[in-house]
C-alpha cells in the first residue's frame, strides 16, 4: 500500500518542478498557456499554482489579455526573491560569492583574496562562508561550490587541480556537518557554461560548447541544459588539446592550448615581443599586439576545428579577454574554417562574448536547475 501511495505524490512533485522551470523561462505567463506548454490539464496546473501562491512563490498579476471565449487570462509570475541560490567560486588566491534570486538576478556579490594553498584552511573558510550565507538568506535552495580542475560533481570530490595545487580532496565529506542547505560541488567553468545557453536553445535541446580563457583554459559541452562531464569528468578540457610544438603546460605536457593562449601565456609573449608591453598597455603598440594575438587566434582556431569535427555543437561560445582584439577573432575564424569540413563549419554558430560570464552566478544557476530535476 505504501508503494502505491508514492506514485501520485511523485507525479505531482514532478509536475511542480516542470512548472517552476516553465515559469522561470517564460517570466510572465498564464495558467492556460502553462497547461498547453506542459501538456497538462488546466485543473492540474491550477491546483499546483494555487499551492505555490499560498507558499508565496508565485503571484497573480491581473488580466493580461482576452481569450477567444472572451474571458480574460490572469497573468502569473514567480516571486523570484522568495527562492534564492548562491555560488561560491574558488580560484587561485581568490574567492568569489554571488547570491541570486530564482530568475538569476544578482542580489549580492563579493570577492576577496585568500590563501588557497592549503585545502584544509580553504574548506574551513568555506564552511564559515556558507554558514554566513545561510544566516543572511534563509530562502537559499542551495549553495554551489566551484573549483578549477577535475571534479566529480556526484561525489563532491576534487581529483586534481593544478591551479590550486590540490589532489584527492573530498570536499563533500569535509563539509558534511553543514546542514540545512544542500551543497552542489562542481568545476566552475562548467557552471559558467550554463549561462551560455539561451532559454530557447535549452528548450530546443540544442548543443553548445563553451570555452573560457583565463588563468587556465576550460570548456564544457552542454546538451540542452545538461552538462556532459564524461566518464572521468574531463570532457571539455580543451585547454589540454595539443595545437603546436610549444612550452610546458601545468599538466606536464608540451604544446597545450593553455600553455599558449591563457592569460599568463599571452602576457609573457607580449613582454617578449616588446619591452614593457602588456595587455593593459596594448594600445601603445597595436602592431606588436596584433602579431601576438593573430598567433593566439591561429592556435585557438586549430583547437576549435577539432571540437567542431568531434562534437559537432550547434554553437561555440568563446569567453575570452582577447575577444576585443579584431586580429584575434579573425584568425580564430579563418583558421577554424580552413581546418574544418565546410559543411560542419557552415552549420556551427561561433559567438565571441563581449564580456566574461560569471562562474559564481553560474554556480547559483546550477543550484536552481538542480532544484528542478524531476524525481521520476
């Protein structure tokens, strides 16, 4: 008898989560439109909406339009501030915190320097940070914790992080005493990738490869709203594609993309081309800067051609500080086109972001999307 009683409850919970996803993506809608979108009866949708209104998660906005039958449709929307999520990003010598509402609008953010050499010290600081977030925001659905390196998100285990100098750190176990708010532990580049997909692309189940250039280079393949991590959580590690005979990488190999076009690598190359030249002073010597950036674009184009041929994403999103340099973007596109099948290249949209995506905000979004995962 117990088993038979679980079915209706799980089905209702599943429908509630689907409805929250739809409300988040649609922003303003109606009961009738939600019912049609989710292929649910109007009665089922109304019962769930009434319950969410009672919990103050949803609000009625009044009449929006007149239906064919002449009856007005009542608008509904999320009370976004009643449901919050937080993201905490840990990178070398820095920590970043972002709190968002359910529509990913930033409510609070901060960043500070910290010593990240000792995992135990960082985890102790993290516990304090998470407890303070709980106290300030009791509406938190969860806290996303993001790290560079190879992270098993299901186990909350960091295997290797060359940037932090960590190996075999059981983050979930270290923070198990933190009760009340669920933790979601993952690679922070993969979290940032969630922000690269538009709601329309997510709804269509379209694929997207996101590549981020910073101190290191990481990437992620998204299939709709799902991040493909691979069997050893290294899917998307584009920074360790070999693209040339080159310098040693932090991974111990030579000629990796990361060793050639990451922020430290480009700064070093600019200084080698002209004394005193850096990314901040690039306008003083545009010819020397373009020379370095054209070469960097060539390396990235070679890597992207491999990604296009092997993964065939519908969209490539490049999140890089070098995107403001026209020579870099031109070299990326020309090299990728020359090294890729024409049919594949012509069916791949390449987007160069004008500003960086926030991994901490992506971590908060990961919490929200995890809240919407169906129990069925």
